[in-house]
C-alpha cells in the first residue's frame, strides 16, 4: 500500500495553521482558547484516524489518546501522546510484519508533522507498568479511544479500574506534587513562572481532577459541585481561573512558536501585546499581564 505522506503533511500543516491564525486574530477570551484546544485535538483525531486506516495494522490493535490529548484538548505545540494497544497474541508471536506496520505508523506520524509521544503495549503490560509508575497510571486514567478494536480499549478500562486504589493514588500524587513544587521554587510568584508546572499552575488544578476521577467523585468542577465537594461559586471560580491559565499558555505557545510553558522575560511583552495590553506611565504591558497571571 502506498501512502502519500507529503499530502498528509501538507493537509495537516495547512489546517493547523488556519486554526492558529484564527486564534491569533480572535479576542483573548477563555472561550477562544477552549475552542482552539478542542479544534486542534479534533484535527489530530481525524489525521490519526485517516493514517491508521492507511496502514495494514494488526487485527485487534487499538489506538488511544492519553495524557492531555486524552482529555480532548491540545495546546498549539504540545506533544500528541498516544498508546497503541496490541493483542497479547502479537506480543507472544513476534509477528515481524505486524511489528513493522506499527513502527511504520509511528514513523509516518512524525513525517507528517505530529510530535508523537507513543508507547506500544498489551493490556497486561499497561496494568503492570501502571502498578509501578503513577505517571503512567495517571495517563491511562484519561485514555480516550480513537480507532481500531474498541474491545481492546474496553478491556483496558476494566483493568485500569480494577487496579486503581484511590488512597494509594492520592498519596503518590501528593508526593509527586510536593516534589514538583520544590523544583519550581515552591512559590506561585516566580518572576518567570511555568504556567503549567509551577505551584498554582494548570498541573495543580489537574491533580485535583485526577484525584476526583480516581475516587469516582466526578471529572469536572461542575460534577464535584453536584457531589457537594465544592460550592457552585467555587466551581465557577476554579473553572474561570483554569480558563485564564489555558488562555495564557495558548498565547505563550503562539508567541514563542514552539512548546514553551515558561513566562520568561523575553516573551512576557509579546504575550501581553496579544491581550491588547500596552505600556502606561505606571505599568509596562508585561507587568499588567503578570498581575493577571498571579
């Protein structure tokens, strides 16, 4: 089978450029950022689906979105994290034709411009890896079916749920969070904060939702409010602040033209200008932006 990689690459590159151009010209609102993240994820969904259909991939294999991509949102220059689930029979047989097809699919993803973070595992291997690595367990918690054998995905969902111990997960994620906070100076007021990883950034909000999901309390701020774990006001406030952080991160990627989550001095003014901020007698545009961030 001949696959026109050049055509795939051109189509994907143009479609992504159109989305980024629309975002650059839109008003700097949280809804514009949400639309961009959702549209980018859907664009990659379609591209991967078409590419998957073009390869003679092994019967019983499935393609899953994991991590942030599994949540159905992609920042302009974030990695596209995927998991290729293969049947145990393939792992046992070592079928070279099937293995080469999987390798070819992954290579093609890179060739067309997708920055893929990929892993190839059986359901059993996923369970074993998750048991020893809370990062993998977290990634699987947000897995989303894309194409292939839906039964394989359903099997993974059952195994993931069976192996989840909410108390152990809580302990591991809190330790992970404390280590991350230490790495990022233990303050949300760094002069060049990482809007994803620094204390008070997007990752901290995601930790709360991961813990809620692991304990079956809900997947959104609204669901947590319905369970009585948040007040409606707190849920709205969290959702609004999360939206602002996503907007700033998306604009940061746009200005940098690459995956960059740090609001470094060299980029602060450029990001501020995309919000329409200008220098005044009292404050520089970058200072207005940073006040909003803090």
